[in-house]
C-alpha cells in the first residue's frame, strides 16, 4: 500500500497520447496519466469514454483493431514501450486482463491459470508454488480447478482471468472493467482481492471501471475520462467528496440521490466541460 510520507516511484507514464482508429477516427485526445509503484490507479468514465482504448494503447493491443498511437509517449520504468510486442511487455511485468474475461472455455480452470506462466523460465516448482498462491487468494478456483472454464460462473471466470495474469508474476496489471456483469456482492469480493494483492504481493494496478463508487473506495488515485480526454484527476478520497463527481458519477447531489436520467440531464452543467 502507498505510504503518503514516501516519494512515489513511477512505473508507468502515459504522456499526451492520441489514438486514431482506421486512420481517421480520433478516440483519445491528449491523455496523460501515471501509475506509481504499489498503487491502485482508477481510470473512470462512462461507456465510450476511452478507458479500454487507453489500456490497449499501453499494452500494445491496438493494432488488431486497426488502431494506433499517433502522438505522445508511453514509458515503463523510463523505457519507451509504445511500439513493443505485447509479449515483451509481459516479460517486463505488464499484463492486461481484458474486458469480458476471455477465458479459454474448453480448458479447465487450472489449465487456464497455467497458460499465464508460458513466458516463464524459472522452473515447474516455482510455477506450482505460484499456482497455490493464486488458489489462496481465490479459494473458489481451487474448488473448481478441474471444471471446464466455459461452464463456470461469470465471477469465477473473472477470478480465473485475474489469476491467469498473476501466474506471469506481473509487477503491474491493467484490469479492464472487472465489475462488468457481476452481482454487487461479487464485485466487492473481486475488488477486495485486488486490494489484498496490492497490499500483500505489491502488485500495482491500473483499472478501468464504470462503477465509480466502488472503484474510488479501493483506489488510491483516479482519472476521469470524458470523450477521450482526462477531465479530472486526484486522490481517490478527494474525488469521492468532489461535488461534480458526486452528482454526475455517483448520482448524488446536495438535494440527495438523483436518478440516472436526472444526472444525464445535467451533463452540460459540468464545470470541466464548460
């Protein structure tokens, strides 16, 4: 966990990047952010804000969707990684957990987890030890280890996807929409495990999330995206108390809780877009 009294070491730095799809569609417009070592950094915003594109720009998965970073820089531990192969980033300790979980449905849960160790060359004993570590954080996966992943629940598949990423021994995990499609109780469980992994294993997280409420309770710092731009950032505790964030992302105002429809009707009043 981050110590406020210590100087933060920056792992990942995204500096003023622009992303274009199909050579014409501008999706990200000057996005900048940093991820410190040992931190949980939240990338927040509604559907279509550019969160997933930002993560894919970092992990170099844009080309499969005819996207490219056309301006700015992306560095990890001071090295430019904007055009490196995704597998090289995994070896450097950066791995993305994709939105929608993306398990290998025909493989068992344990076989899925073991695919996460394919880049490692430190011996089967260490891999087996890390497998047991994953099971200690996700005891439900230990129970379902022989089950075909395609027949497990959405929550179990999300756990499998995160566990598979852990098997690569990452320093930083890019976690895309971990709450999507999950019941509130499961969302709390997943975020609680993320917090434990951060505090106990030292894994840094950059997580993209629409559920602003839960993300700001577990993150240390947050960035809010609107239409491909960062419109606000700050410590998570401060963002939780910000009147604009309360009204437009948490559905709260000085008059009390608003409905989603009411919140949307006030969008043009946002101070940061005026």
